[in-house]
């Protein structure tokens, strides 16, 4: 998807499932906002259906899913499935959290553009989203 330079990149940052730890998601949301992106943070305990609805309503260019609960192999595929069912094929999907390397590869095979684990810099996330959305 090509984003005209005059329009800010729109990113939905979401916390799917029952994970109650959102510090990382808030740090990423703030960093993306500080980098000039428009960020829609959905808050805690979002269902995949709620996340996809927000992506559609907000005409998002990217979605960042933050998962620390270990449910990434259930929740992320469901978000991807729902997005495809809704015809949303041009949104960059990223996942952050405690994701084992083998799972990260599986998520990428399903359509996740980038996986960021603890220790990834906020600048890496900013650069990745900018590059992926503008490509």
C-alpha cells in the first residue's frame, strides 16, 4: 500500500486476549506517535473481532499486536483470518512480545510482516513500519 506523503501513517496498536500487561504496547504507541504516525490504541483485552473492526473503521495502514500471554499462535492467526475474510489484505501486520523464534517463523509464514521481541528498539519498529507501509 502506498501512503501519500501528506497523510500520516495510521497504526492500530492492540492487546488481544487476556494479557493484562500493556507497558510495552504503550511505549510503542508513544514512539510511533512521536515519530509522526497517527496511533489508535485499543486498550486491553481486545478480541480478534474487535481488533479487525478497529483496523477497518480507522482505515489503518498497519496493526501492531502486543502479546505476552503465550496465546500468539491462537490469536494472531485468528486476526489474520478475519482480516482476509473482510478483504483487508493491504494492512501491515506486526507482532510484539515474548515470541519464540520457531513461532515467529510460523507467524511470518501466515502473513505477519514483522515480529519484535523484548529488546527490540523502538526505532527498529518505527523504521520497519515506515518502510513496510510505504513499500
